């Protein structure tokens, strides 16, 4: 067999193996995590590898926490505005009484 | 019976010698990263050892026919390392996929250690040794079995030592990794006592 054919076969085998790996990787990623099997986040806080499965959860939770904090702050500001409006209306009412 | 007896003897001898005399961690220095990194607790090191056992045997089972029936007849043996890396990585993904889907309890037990096996050079080292030394299928399986049991044994022993070391009060300079490395050195010397067992 000539060298050219050997190289072509080697490249074909390489492509097949790479494709197999990519397909299995995608299938693994797409399979949902079983309940209660999420990795513990506390152990991974010091790790700097952002592509790790555990750290992805950590960042997702951080984003959820920050969005929750934002919502809470919006609710608090709305409440404070309502309170201030209520107080001002009271003052207005009292002024009317006077 | 007369023909099978020597093979069984060779098979068992190969298992014992690759487990003790030619230990993968303490003699060949493969898989040192997981040996030091995951041996803090007995439970985690046992999980890691079991996962490595499973993947090593499976990788040897798959890679030996690939080398002898595809790469060797086509005269493309130079592709062996690349092929083994990709086969091991794919195997780990497939095993992880099945465990994730059909056995959540096992998936929980393995945890983060299953994807870590892809980067464990002990698995690649065993598969490469099997083909480089020209072992037949039975002996390569014996080598894989013995090596992986040896890895599990050393991991559990070393984690027991490290757990004991955590409770001791010693010099602060040696606390943690330094004393662990000293212990690994002493363990390696102890395992040298098994040398010559397979000769």
C-alpha cells in the first residue's frame, strides 16, 4: 500500500475518533442531571476552572442570587416609594384638615 | 487441563506482579496527580480507585483489538497514542452517560471523579504498555486488572495514612503535602520489597 493511502486511512481514522468523541461529549452534556446529584458547591469555591461542571452550577447560582437580590431591591424601593407617597398623602391630608 | 494450568499460573502471576512488584503509582510513577490530589479521604480515594479500575479494564478491552486488528494490519502503528487518548476519552463519556441515565446512585458515588479519569495517565500507560510489549489478549487483561487493583490498593492505603496524619500534631512546615510526599516515598520503598516476585 502506498504512503498516500496510509496517510488517508490515518486521517480517516482520526476523523472517525474525533467525531465519536464529540458525539459522546454532546450526548453526555445533554443528558439531564439526576435529582440530588448536583455537585457540592462549597468545595469548589476556591477553584478557578470555570469550565468545570461544578463551577458552572456555582456561577448559575450566583446569577440566580444576584437576580433575586435585584428583585428584592426593586421590591424594597417600590415599598419605600409607596411608603413615602403614603406619608406625603397623609401630610397632604393633614394640611387639608388644617 | 495440562494446557490451561500454565496459562492460569501466568495469568495470576501477571496480576500479582503488576499489582505489587511493578506498581503503577509507586514504581512506574503514573497517576501521581490523582494519587496526591484525591487521597485526602478514604471514601473519595476508594471511589476514584474503583472508577479507574473500571475504565482501565474497559479501555484495555477495547484498545487491544483496535491496535491488533486495525492499526497493525494497516501499518499505522504511529497512530496508537492518539487513538488511545480519543478512545479513552470517548469511553469515559459513554460510561458516564449510561451511569447518569440508569444508575443515579452510582453516578452520585463517582461524582466528579468520573470525568477526571480522562486525564489520568495511568489508564493510558496501561493500554500503551499492553501493546508496546506485545502481550496477548489474556495477559493484557491480566496486566490491566492487576495494575488497576494496585492503583486502588495504593490509593486506599495512602488515604488511610493521610487521614491519620491530619490528626497528629507535628511541625507546621511538614503539614499537608510535604509530609504526604515523605510518606509516599516510604511507601514506595516498602513496595520495593515486592520486587522480583514475578521472576
